[in-house]
C-alpha cells in the first residue's frame, strides 16, 4: 500500500480544491442543469480532466457553447484554465486505481509509457530545483542540529523515506529514530517527545491518518513539527509548524519518490554542514571502521595474494630442455 492511498483509516482529502471552491461560491447562481453538469464533471475527474471542450460536450451530450458558458459561470476566462484546475482536482483525489486507469487509457506503447515515466521523474526534479527555498532547508538543518531527539514518522511506503533519513542522520551522530508505523507504537513514541525534540513527518496527498495524528499529538505537547509533503493543501502543510514540498506525480500507480529522495539528500547536506568539524570527526571514525570492518563481502579467491605487476599474466608451462 502506498502512502497516498485512500485505504480504510486514511483521512479524506485536505479541504476543497480550487475548482470546488468556485463551484460552491457560484452554486446558488447556477441553473439546475449547469449544477448537474458540473457535479458530473467533478465526480469523474479521471475521465474528464484530459478532455477538450468539444470532447467534454460530446461526453455529456451538450453543445460545446454550453460547456464554455458553464465554465465561465465559475469565473474562468478560458477553458484551458478550467482544465488545469480540473487536473489539479483529479490529482488531489487521486488513488492508485485512478492513476492506473488514466495511464491505461492513453494511447501509447509500453515503451512510450516507460519514457513518459522517466520524463515525469525528471520534471519532478526540475520543479523541486526551481521552487525549493534553500534557506528553508538550512533552517531545518539548524533545527535538526539543535534538537535533543528527532523522531521521523513515515507510514507504509513513506517508511522507506523515514528510514533513509533516520539512517544517515544517525551516521552523523544525531539521536534519531524512525518508529514503526503502527498506530499504537507511534502514539507511545510521540507522547514522550518534548519541546526540545523535533518531529519530522512524511506523508503525501491525502495524508495517512497515523502520520497526521502523530503530528497533532506532538503539537498538543508543544513539540516542534516539520512536514515533508507534495503540495500546499495537504494536512502536513496545514498542521506542521513548517514544511517542504516535493512532487510525487507519476505515471505509475505507486507514485514517484525521486523528488522526495533528492529533497532528503539536501536536508542531510544542510544538517551535516551545521557543524562541519563535528561531522568530519564522526565520519572519520566511520572511515577507520570501514577499512577494517568484516561487514564487506570479500571473494576468497580474489582476495588471495596475487603476483605483483601491472597485469597478471597467465603462466605457461616450461618447455622441456633439449637433451
């Protein structure tokens, strides 16, 4: 199960989308026919966000001009603006099923889908690089360096991100843990955090209930909280003291963690460079351990002493001397 599924126990979407707000504000002014039309469009965003105005008119058996006038009644000047908000509405309500359904409907070869998947990952990285505020990452690095204890919460697939961040911060000598994602274990862990500690919570889109409730519990206890999420409307953005955004948009039903992983690497850099001398001293100890540690695999044959020289030459049998 991925972190953004609408599984039992997960929270509903974090508030209305922009297009839902417009619809709610204009509902009383709209004719009943237009209300029904808009409701049908919003109820099936996976089947409508990619349609042109003419295609949408054919789908709902109305005149294209009706579609355009209905869109304008919501305050949109162009159908393209409405279509962009409809796509965002689709993303906000997305599930693995709807992603796979939308992907399977596209007329592409499997090779084209593979290339599209890679292109989407690259786009996510580009968006992160262009939109990320380095000062915000640096501020989180200071929080990490100044915290007594750090708890990193990630449930289901996001547990892989929490474990990655915790592992490398531990390598830098910080007191970090990434507790098991079960509701009971998280509650017992978070309730013992205090004001000098730090909770980093990772969840995307709708936000899984266990992660959001961990944040709410920490806040009630006065614990600083920081969220890692994928847009400004998620529960992490709403409830955490501060947050960073990395897109998880993907052609895959599982979502993409390429941009979140890049963001975590940036956070690790910021934390390590808060006190370079301390970080180097700790890593120097690791360096010595790595050189003599039995943890690395060694091929018994390859590790035997080899003849000296730039290249190992195969020894040929000597020819018998002529008598």
